[in-house]
């Protein structure tokens, strides 16, 4: 037992943190972090002025591990005297929000209209159960959008998701799945980029008899995995190797639900976790919390037990579980939710079997501009297959110091989740890993010639790949919106440069005569020299002069230096060029940045 009060635990991508929510003395839920042993508990939303002080919970880590997406109840809504409406497992009158791991910054992701009074014509809508596609490019959630049936009408929504602008960004939402039969559906976990597990009454049965299904998100077809229309089977989680599903069921309960009684929360009930393969075969009972002969029995004194939301650890060794102990009477439930960790005796059943990493032919390039030449002390992208077991950026755990405090070490990490890279035998500094891409800082070494590059993971070592390396290999960073055409440039107030459509509500074009900031990598050593692989505490000028043209016109360079590990900043005055998209080229010691990067100018 990790927490005597709490629910909906979910693992960080590196398996070093668990996020959960629990109900506080004010009756509302808040978001918390803890380590996998239940220690180092930190509250992120309780008393935090950055977020509503209603219900906050049902949180999930973003694939990078840098942010959390969670359900937050609106401060004002119809029937707001009842705190259970916005329970994070119910989600009424709620929207999805994101926050960083310190809880210092918050971003609202969805804008679902919130019903304010009985006659305003707005349904009692809300959002619940956020989840990410396997590649992290899509966020899905379950949304109540209308009335009907016992619980109203529910559907699954989706929207593009990115962190490319330095904060969580959600694109326009579209309807992923609305049940053609039945009224309730909720998305759980992706099996691949198309298929995901869902629960609902999609076969037309009563909502109390919901089944587990696999939904083909492209065709809209569903496949019933359990087909038990008189049992409640909902919350599930999928093993890391996508071969098994753990789900809750009341099929062994001694307290069958009264389908005619709409007040299901007050009805006595029992639930256990069950295991099955993702095709619905090989079903077996996994827990026996209600069996007095089982070692996990916690029903002494006639207490009943339920189970709910769960998630596998990234390595498949453990299950973070929600367990509810019913302290009520024989006829009325009074369930208190708790968070537990279940460790598996045979974790190899669920873990991925890593394959050896492979670097693509020509798969090494500058991370800014993606040109083939690289340089020591610059950021480089490596593309291939099986390059990492998961997808994430480095975080505080990868440096020395407290997991929640700012980084205190000066040395950058050379490995993330067992992934390491060498250049001519020297370890590189790893900032981002995914199965198909790794971003690393090239260590000090040869200033010209060929670098021999090797990636090592738990699956083995890759083939040795070659890349040209030189003292100067300049590249300018671009942003994802616009297909990488536009530079990651900022005005002097650090707001983004770009057309109003690039980052709606935030970006504005640059004007001739104003000072703007450009960012890049590979512009060579600084003067005085800075150590490669260490945190940069203050800007240091570059050793060589940098020239910049905008729209073919020379720009005045006010500063060019190193402002972070491998990160170059160039401050320029925009020359008098015409309105529109203007090509930007930076040059150092005869080497030029990529030939296809633009700024939007407005006279």
C-alpha cells in the first residue's frame, strides 16, 4: 500500500515517479507526485493560485515526462454545491489542463462550455481520462457532450499535441468515436497507432453492464473482448509489450448491481483485477482481495474491496493500482480509495524484448537545420530504429539533487534509461530519447574529419555510423508549426516572432529596425572557452564573428554567443526588407546555416 488515500496512479515515462490524486479535507481532489515506494510526496495543485481550487486529478505524464495533463473542474458551474460532480473520475464541468512537474505553470488545453444554470441550453459537459497515442502526437480524452440514458451521452475526442513551442500545445479537437449504439464510452490505452482499448455499453446493454472493447479508430469498428452484458468491466491498462490487458470486473462479486437503481455509488459491490491477452483470450483472475483465503485479502470485519484505474510500470514489473475499501454497512457502500503497487512474479510476460538499435543510413545530422555536417559541442539528431525503450526528455532525476528542486549538478547526463551514444569512443550528452530519434550534445574531439558514432541500449549496440565533423557546422533552430520553415526567433520581450497564425494569440511579425533573438547550434567555440557537457551559467561570446543576412540584406549582429550547453544565441537588428517571409542565413568562418529557414517581416 503506497497511500492510504488516493486514486488513479500513473507512472512517469522513466518509471521514477507516480502521479496520483487524493481527496483533501475540503472535499476536493488534488494532484500529487510520489516515488514508486510511496515516499517524497509533493502536492502540485492544493492551495496553488495558478489553478482552480475545485477538483483536480486524473493526471497523466506527457510522453516527454516534462508535463502533466489533468482534469480540472471549473470554479463556477450549475449545481456547484455538490463536489462529486467534478470528481476526477467523473469529469463533469471540467476541462483538461497541463502543468509542469513543479506545479509552477499551468496551461488550459480544452475549452468545453460549462453549464451555468438550468435554462442556459448548455448540456452538463465535461472531460475525463486523458491518454496519449504511442508516438505522443495525439491526446485523446472522454467527453460528456449531451443528455440521455443514465449517465448522458459520451464520446472520445482527439487533438494534435506538441511541446515544440516550449509549452504544451493542443490543436483543434475532432471526434474520434461516438457510439452508434449505447451511450457511454471511455478511452483507455493505445495498442498501436490505430487501435485502442475502450470500455462502454457499445453493444446496447445497460451502462452498468459495460464491456471491454478494442476500437479501430480509423474504421470506427469495435471488437467486444469480454461480452458480459450483466457485469461491469471498465478501467483497464495495457502491458508495455501490448500483449496483455489488466481490467476490473465485478463478475465474482457477491453483491450484483441493481440495474434499476440509478444510485450505483451507494450500492455495495466488489471488484477484482483480471488479466487477458489483447485479443480477449486467456482470461484469468489476477487479484483476490475479496477472498478470505488469499494473502491479499483485506476484508476483515466484513469489509468489501473494489479495484479501479491502474497502469503498468514502463518496465512491466509493477502495476500502480487503485484499491477501494468499503467501510459501509451490509446494504450501503462507503468506499475509501487507496493507491497500491502490485509487483509481478513474472514481469517478462509484460516487458518489451528490446531489439538492437540501428542508425539509419545518413541518419546523423545537426539538430538545427538537419544538415549532414556536425561539430563538437553542438546538438545532433540521430535517426534510426529501436534507439530507445521510451520517449522522453531529460529531467531533474537525470542530474544530481532533489527530484523536485532545480538541477544542482553541472555535468550533463550521458545516459537516459540505458541509452548512451559515443563519438569516436567518447560519451555524448543525451537530452532526448525515443525509439526513432535521439538528441545528443557532441563531446569534445576532432575538429575536422569523420566521427564514428555508436548507440547502445539494453538491446545491444548499433552498427557504427560515420558522420563528417568540423569546427563549424552552424544551424538555426526552427519551430514545428509551419513544417519547420520558420525560425525559433523571439522579440526582445521573448515573445515569438512569426505570423499571427504561427502561434495564435502569441506570435507577431518582426519589424525592420527592431532587435530580435535567433537560436542555433554549431557556431564553434566561445572566447573564453566553455567546457562541453556542463551547464552554462552565463552567456559567453563566440570566438569567431557571425554574419547574418535577412532577405539577402546584411543584418547588424549585436551579440553572438553561447547561452546554454550547445545553444547559441544571436541578437540581430532586422534590416530594411519588405513584408513577408524572408530567408535568413547565418555564416561563421565560411560555413553557412541551412538554406531554407525564414522569418516573417511586417513593414
